[in-house]
C-alpha cells in the first residue's frame, strides 16, 4: 500500500478532523483514508458515467439516432395514459373488469 503524507494542514482543520474521527471511533489516518476512498469512488462513478455517455453518443451516431425525440415528454405520458385507459396491448388497468 502507498503512503500519503499531508503537510501544512491548518490547525483548525486538523482539530476538526480529529474530532470527527474520534466521534466515529476511528483514528485520524483511518478517517482520512475513508474520506479519500469515498472521493475516489465518486470519481470512478463520474468517469464511468462519462464513458457510458461517450459510448452512447458513438452508438447513436453509428445507428443514425440523434438522441432527440420528436415527441414531447408530456405527449409521451399522455399517449401512455391513453393506452392504459383503453386497456391497449402492452397496458393493463387493474381497475378495469376483465
């Protein structure tokens, strides 16, 4: 495992970190290590989402899909509700008698 040293930490920052570590029954090292791990996890998620978005854009381009709908979201919801109310194929209305 790597060792990370942090220098020139302001006294008030170090004091609060020590208080928070103590409140969580952790050493300062363990507390800071957990903070760093959480930060890395968020960064990995951000990178994964960015890669997914890039892959999606590339796939859409390859398939000739713009990613923009010609129907508004309100119209889509209305169409789904209408189909649900009519009991159309793919929709089921539990309130309707069968």
